[in-house]
C-alpha cells in the first residue's frame, strides 16, 4: 500500500488513492455515502413526534434547541458559524422556533445590536429529545468500532469536507 503523488489541474500534488481500492469499492463507498446523506437530509426535515412528550418538530429544530441549550445566549450569527450554514438558513429555523415558543431572544445590556438566544421550558424539552437522539445515534454508530477505525473515518470525512470546500471556492471565482 504505497501512495504515489499525482498532479492536479492546478499543478499541486496530492497523494494517489491506495492501489488496493478498486473502482468497485470506491463506487460502493460513494453510492452508500450519498444514500445515507439523502436519508439524513430527509429525516432531519420531516416533522415527527419526538420523545416521551411527543413534541412535533423536525430533527433540525430539535438539534438547534440542543445547540442553544449548550450555548445559552448565543447569537444567530454565532450559531451559523458553529453549524457552518448561512445566516439566512439559521434565521429561518430560529424564527420557527420563536413562533412555536421554543426560543426567545433578548438584547444583551452591553450590546443592544446583538440578539441573544435562550430556550423556554418547552425548548429545553426539545433539547432533551435531541440529546437523547444523539446518545442513541452515537451508541449505535460506534458499536463494535475501534478507535483506529474512527480515526480513519474522520480522515475520510475531513478529506471529503476539504474537497467540497475547494469546489465551492472554485465556483465563487
């Protein structure tokens, strides 16, 4: 398993894919990754009744409540940066959460321009639902997986994210 360098279109070098990875294996990895991404996207935007309380909401809304709960007083802009999404996308979810009574925003005495986000009691219940979901996901996801396998997975995910960041930058030029 010796990685060789290959030249990119922009004359930089990157390591070649290990010779043991056949086109069939790489295609299976890419197809399964896309299939899982599609399932996650659909599942995160579909309204379900989560938890014992049966709170009807999307997983995106529950996750947003969990992040606000862990970062009480966070601003919408800070939340956007944390999530790596646009302010507009974050603002849409926050507006829904405020309208449904999960989130309130308040101005900070020392900084009247920035609205700080806090959870209501109902928002805290939603955050608990998201935390329970995360705990279940983590226990199932990492069941029987070694630290070395997780490290390898993280490397693949970093490569994937880096690739998409590079493509996004090229589109902006």
